[in-house]
């Protein structure tokens, strides 16, 4: 006779499954010695429960990828966010203008796009590359030229069309700049699209999907949605991007590669570079964006919606009468461009309640002067301590600085106290007790449109004691 019983298998680990199975076996088969390691029945049961646990894990993972909050693969998080109407911040390269001088004699020679490469050292110690965005011809009437440059470096890769549906080609270089991938199959250029869903069987298209923190792969069609490639595949793309490429005007750029002799004269500031948005940020902002989709009713609604707009790092929103003021700090922590302010205005205006006036403005970045004097801890190099203290203070004064809980450390209209910076120095732990720290005033108060800025601040650190680098190296060598 069949025996009916309840056995929950949806949320149990392997150990819990074994315990539940043992309890069930004891009630159904009292004579079965479940603890015997040589029992073939125990072996078969454990093998089954191992397979069951793995199957449940795969099912849960598969189901989880259909939810914005539980999906782990970037493509699935991005797809869920886009269905909510959220625009994801992509990995983009900064642009700027570079002026060169040259000696006449190359009249009529053509320089192709991406054939001139410049280089400089980034703040992280790694090189930053720049390439000319357009080609040009040497003019006999001039000895100088101004060219638009894009941050990043061109890479190339080849693959073979297998004839398989949804063939994917993993790009071997990380940090591929958005919109930079070019593909040709059999010498014929193909077109990048956002999705294969709307593609016809004859459309020569592909999509670029990102995975992990910086990887990317190209995916082709299945013969119904896009053509299946069967010939040689040639790929070019540009690697780089991010805010690290937004270098200042007249930075220490040098010519790395050029088909003809050129002398770099000057460069404008590079702007527009943005980092690829983190998955946790997408999970946080996409639902907020959807809740604000129809109408912005409160100051909190306006702030949440504005912060979800691409290129926006953080905002401060205040209400004065029927006027709504939005101060925008870009994601690159620089002064907001007129284009960004216009984009924020255009996005918010249709959703604002009738009768309210909107003012989207640049914040006032306020700098302070910090002076620190102290004695280094025994055994530390004084110069290194001085650098560590200065960097820690500047990091604290960064407009985008956050604590371990993700809360902003500096606020519009806030107060920066002497104790705030004393806490930073003590956390570094490299100065002996009794160090001195001075500010223009013990507490610095900011107006509602002001926020502290590391770039506008001056930090002077003087450290004595400790040891010199030479004596430190002598000590290590001995």
C-alpha cells in the first residue's frame, strides 16, 4: 500500500536533506541501520540527495536571474532594469581637443583615425591612452592642427564563424568602451543592435553583452533573429573609458604612436568619461526610477529620480515656495556640463507637479585649508606618513565620499568639524599622539548650494621624527 508523506525539498541544504531522509527512513523502515557507511541503500540515497541539492540550486539560480534584486549576471540585471525604463550608465570615454605643430613637408599626406596615440600616467599609476577621433590631411598653408581625441586604445581580434546559432565571441580585452565595437564578417560590416528580438532573418547584426566587472562578449543571431555568421569575423574595439580618463587641461600628455612627426602643443580638459554603473547601484535606482515614472510629488521623489539619470553622481534638492532647486554633482565629481544640466532639466520638467518652477544648477564647490603638524610613529618614513595623511584628508573632503554604510560623509548646507578630520588622522594611525590640526574655523558651515570639494581645498602636512627613506632602506638591508 502506498504511503503518503510530506517532505519539503525547496529550501534545504544537503545536510538538512540527509537529516530529513533519516527521520523518514526511521519511521518507514525501523530495522534499517541508517548510520552504516557500507550500506548500499545509504550510498544510493546520498547520491540522490546530492543530485537533488544541485538541481534545486540550479533551479533557484535560474529563477533568481529573472528578478532584478536577486539576479547576479550583469546582462540579466541590466535587462530587468531596462524593462523598468531605467537608463544604465555605460562605460564611456572622455573627449578633448589636442593642438599639434608640425614641420611642412608632409603636404597632402592623410592621417587615419586612431593612428595617433597619446599617453599619460593615471592617478592609479597605470597608463591612460588617447587616440584621434577623425582623420586629417597635412595642409601646406599651416604648421599646426587641432584634433579631437578620445580616451582609450584600439584593439583588434579575429574569430571564425561556426554556423552555430547564437555564436558568442568573448573579447579578450577588458573594459570595452560603450559603442566602440566594430564587426565585419567576410569583409562586410555588421551592425550592433541593443537586442536581437526585433531582427529579421536577413539582418546582419550582433549585440554586445557585458559580464562580470569589466568583461564583454559579442553574440550573433540564430537565423530567425539575425544572420548566423559562417565566414571569418574581424573585430575592432576600444578599451579604456571611465572617469580616470577625464584629465585636466595641459596635462602631461606625450606622443606614444604617430605615423608622422608631431609636436604636442596643448590640450583641453577631457570630459564625458563615465564608469560602468555598479550592479548594486542599478538594483537600488531602477525601482526608484519606476516609482517616479508618472509624477514627481515630493522633494524625495525629485532627488531619487534625478540621481537615476545617467551622468549624475548625487544631487541636493530643496523647495522654496513654488520653486524647486536641484544642485547636480556629476558622477565624475567635476563641474557639471551645460549638457548634463539640460538633460536633468528635460527629464524632470514633464514629471513635475503643475505650478512648480524648476531650477537645475551647478553646486558651489567650497574649499578649505587644512594644516597638520605632527611626529611620525617610530619606524615609519616621515615622507610616506606625510603623503598618507594628506591623501586621507583629501579623500574625506571628496564631494562623493561615503562611509561603510554607503551614506555620504559631506552634505550640502552641512558642517565640517575639526573632530571630523581628527578622526581621519587617528584612523591612519601613523602620527604620534599630540599632533596639531588647524582650520580657518573650528567648524566650517556650508550654504544650501555649497558642498566641500577636495579639488578646491589645500592640505598642508608637516611630519617630523620617524625615519628617512635612506635610513629605512639601510635598516632593511642590514
